[in-house]
């Protein structure tokens, strides 16, 4: 491919450098490559470096995601890590310099408005297990026939069984147990009480506490939006803890996440809003008060609590239904296929 070395301040670890080399080698024979890697490994860091590589080579590099939180995080990474101000296409009004060679785009915005992205050298698609959707394919088409494509995901498999055959080559990432051993992600301990009827325990009663009685910070996945709202209210009324319900219509979600990271909020209650993309480093607990129909959803949920954070010794997965028995240990080795 011939992209020059990255010129920014970001330093890749040896395993990330090896992944970049493997991707570039795969591009010699396949234009569409999928890189799998567990949540918290550093896929966003790798994407930032690759975007910079192409931009410094004079080629347009595009990053695509379906969640505003993911795109906002990449905007910050690119600006702080590379010194490049990206062009941002989210919503009705583009932001940033029109001549920037790094674009951060919303899948929905490009597909809905039929935007032609022009002569794209590289298109990186985050959470690329969604690549089979019509809007994702529309964005890929908008990049033109000559673009190289890189898909990133921790879980390259879909609940509906649709193949990920947009991609021609799958590069498996490191094992979770190895990342834990190397101190790259937090170890996880799973608790799965045998459920009676629908749910094994009351989530408010089961939420783990610190030695001083305060709640361990974390995320609760509820069975529906009303269940999430009720549990957030109960945490406050019955425990005096600060819990907030969030859904797709919740305004200022970035501010809520910032309050969680600062310690102002203890527990984030949601249905599936925080299943992907949310960078919640302070979270120690993932509680499932719902059933995940697919192992990828369970692994994505657990991943929200696996990022390293000062004082975090381990992450906890508390499964109040039957996810663990159906989908296996979150640390188990898994084999993926584009089929």
C-alpha cells in the first residue's frame, strides 16, 4: 500500500504494530479486510493511526460508525493524536475543513442523504458486524470502487446469521486471556445465579458494593426501556445511589457519560444503548437483567467494563438470566468466520 509511518504522538504497542503490518499485507491481495479484536484492545487507536497514514500519503481516509459516541471519540483521538482536524459529517451540517483528508462520518447521515464521498483511499467501518445492513452497504458504495476497506469489531458474527461476505479476509485478533495476562484489559469474574422463572435475583438487591457500602460503578442492561427506568428509580429510592436511565432519545448523553466517569453517577441503566461503542472506563460491573439472544451481544456488553482504570482490579459480569449457560464464558476462545 505504501503509506508512510505515522507522524503523530500515538505510540502503538508491539501487538498493534503487528496488526497494522498484517492488515497492510492483506491489502496486497484483498481490498476488503476485517480485523477482529476484543473490546478494549485498542481498535480506535489503530484506526486513528491508519487514518493518519493515508492522510499523510495524500489519500482521503474515511471512518464510519453508526453511533454518535463512537464518532465523537474518533474526532477527539484524531485531533489530539495526529494534529489533523477532521471533516465531520453527522446530522445536517458538516463541520471541520472541507479539504481535510480525514473524514468522520455517520452511517445514517451518508446513507439517508445519498452523499458521494468522492475518491476514497481508505474506509474504516467500526462495529463492522453491522456491515450487512443496507445503510452500511450504501456508505461503502459511496466510497467508490477503488477504496481499501477495513472492518473492525470484537464480534464478527450477526444474530440473524447473515454472512459478513462483504469482506474477503478475516484477521483474528489476540485471545482475551492473553490480553488479561499482559495487563492490557481488566480480568473479568463472572457470577451467574441459576435463574428461577425469569430472573434469578432482584437487580437492586444483587448489585455489588464496595467495602464502605457504596455501589461499584457499572452498567445495567434491562429487558426493556420501562424496566430500565424503574430500576434507575429504585436504586435512588431504596439505596440512595445515583442511577440514570439512558436511551436513544436521552439528550446530552456525552454529558451523562462524563458524569459517570467523574464519579457523579454510580449506575447507568439502559436496554441496549451501551452495548457497543461506549467508552466507560470507570465501569467495574456489567449486570445482565435480560437475555442476550446472541453471544456477540453478551461479549459486547461485558466489554464495556474491561477497560483499564485507576484502582480497578477486576471487572464483574453478573448474569441474572441464562446468558452464561447459553453463550459460554466471556473469556472463552471463539472461532469466527465470514460465513
